[in-house]
């Protein structure tokens, strides 16, 4: 195995050292005789350590005795100060590792992938690297949807879910890491769910997915206060979505819809309560679990505080609000997506104005402190009237909260529509930046004076995201 044994282990910089000292569950292994893998999240530690995918892959890789996995993050201040990317656990540079495994969740992080390789002294293009350089692999939702824009920089890309791809890949790595790079890549190309650009001959790479979630625990592995969700022990409740919204990548990249069993969730929660008082339930729509009422009752019986990542806007979700409030839930997130009934039908969002108002009324009754509403602008066939409908819906919702004296704050998260590969809307155009800016300005002008907070994504960067999400290798 290539190891660069003569290089001294660098002491992590002060910031990394402080973070490491506050972590629980960090895996520190001796490198002797082990395959060293850098798990790279191409964004900040603060964001990366809220990503359950990072926890899952870190735990999975370190469960193998012959593998040592350490984490690397992209920190703007380090690159600005010409501090090379170093691993959190031992402070080693990227060049010391045999494998660089990038976990990429967002297309705009592709830029950081390239910056990290460059800052780590790794040749950018796969064709420029040989056996003296680390093998570079990548996976994640956007790579599953369309791996091609990043393909010139990566030796092999994982199409699907890591839990079912990594075991065969690790076997091949452990057996062939000392072989010629071309031979190892040829082996990878024969494995399910692995796209090797150098070996690609036009054959379909079939997306891999875990049939039974109970076989693969997905929970917090490393606990740290230095992240947005630092007071939570995170548990994945379900994966995938059957609702079929025409703009949404979850319905395609993570299908079919699957749920973890109640018994497994209770087991994981009991473990988590040894470390945190609150359990964070994660999934595209946690309230869709067919036994969600039983799950909430079990968690409350354990004395767990609760948090949910998202809920479907429906009558069945409203019934859960008393239990959630009883578990100390502070924020409820709903996604109406649009304001008008007509546009809801266009995007196949199967909820009504009545569903939304009922849900907001339920939030008000339970004295939950914050309501987040997710909306999109620039969707196909959108008109000025649809933007007015968002305004009307938001004001009506605030009116309900105010009349019931709930004290809840209402926040709109507004994102431009970005066509995603593999979705029914993948080939539709985006609205122009001028149109998006105009509609965003109208929302702010009308809603900010009414005490409704608005968070928005940049229309200009959304245009860039759209180019990457549907691009080919020329985008590289």
C-alpha cells in the first residue's frame, strides 16, 4: 500500500485541534498495516458534521480493521491563509493517504473539490495521476444523478448508496492497491454501481440501493457541539419519497421509499440518549413513516427531547403536533413550494391551501416557536399571480399565528427552481436572473415589513448550479 511512511505526522492546526478535543466518538487508529482513506467533505466542518452521510461512511469505513479513515473538510480561511487541507484526526496531508473519498451533496461544492485537490498538491485530472498519487473516488446525491461534470477529476464515481457499494469496493482496494492503477480501475469498472470514466464503454451503470435499512445503521457517529445540530443525536427514519414532485431529485436518486423498523429506531434512540437528550429524526418527510405515532410515543416514554427535519403538510401530520410539542420541538418545517393551486398541480405537489392553513393552525395551537415555510420561484409556467399567491398564503399564515397569540416566528426559505438531472423537469429552462431577482424583491418588499423573515438563495449561483447539474464533461 502506498503510504509515504517517511513523512512526519503534522500537528493539526489550532482550530482543528480544538474541535477534535470537543468530539465524542472520534476513531483514532494506528496506520501500521492499514489502508489509509481520507473521507473528504468539500465544505466546512460546521456543515459537514451535520451531514448523516459523513457519519455513516466514517463509521462504515472504520468498522474494517484493515482500514483507517480520517476526515478532511474545506475551510475557506485555511485556503485563504495557504494552510493545506489536513485530516482532523492526525493532521496528515492529502498526499499521505492511499484513497481520497469525496462525499458530495451539492453541485456548487464541485468547485471546492477542485480547490482541495489543488491545495493538497494532487494533480487535478485523473489522467495526470499515477500509482504515486492517491486514488480519488466520489459519491453523493448529485453524483448519483449526474456524475459526468466531475468525471475528469475523479478516478471512479459511486452511483447509488454507499452502504451497498463500499464492501465490494473495499475488497478490491485491499487486494489491488499495490497493482497498476489501470488494473485496479478495470476491477472497479466490473463492480455494480461504480462508474470509471477511463474504462467506460457506454454500458449502463445501475444505481445501487439498500433494500433493508435495518441492515445499515445511520446515526450520529461523532458528536460535536461545533455544528448546527450539535445538541442532537441524529437518526435516519426513512429514505426516498413516493410523492413524485416533478422538480425533486429525491424521488429518483433515492427511490424506492423505505423506512426503518420501529424496533431498530427505538434501539438506536436508547443508544443516542446516552450522549444527547434530544433525538433528531431525519428523512425527506419524517411524518410519512407508517408507524410514526408509535415511534413518537416510544421516544417520549424514554424521556427523549425531539426534533424533526421535515414534515409533510397534511392532516395526518397535524395530528402529530401535540406529541412533537411535548417532546420540545422548537421548529416545524413545511414545504408548500408554491402559493397557487394551479402551480401546485403543475409540479404535482398534492396538497391544498386548506392543508397548509390547517397545519399552520396546529403549529399555533401548540405554541411552537418557529415555523419555516419552503417556497420556490421561477418554476415552469409561473406568473406574477403565483408570486402574489405566495404573499397571500404567507400573510394568511401569519394572521393565524397572530390571532392565536402563539408567539411563533415565521420564516420563508425561498429558492430558485433549478432543473435537476433525472427529474421530470430536467430539460426545462430556468427563469432569467432578472425575473428571479424581481420576484424575490417583490416578496421582500411585501413581507419583510409584516415581520416575516425571508432567507433566499442567490439567483446567479442558482444559474451556475443548473449548468453543473445538467452538464457534461465539458463543464469540467
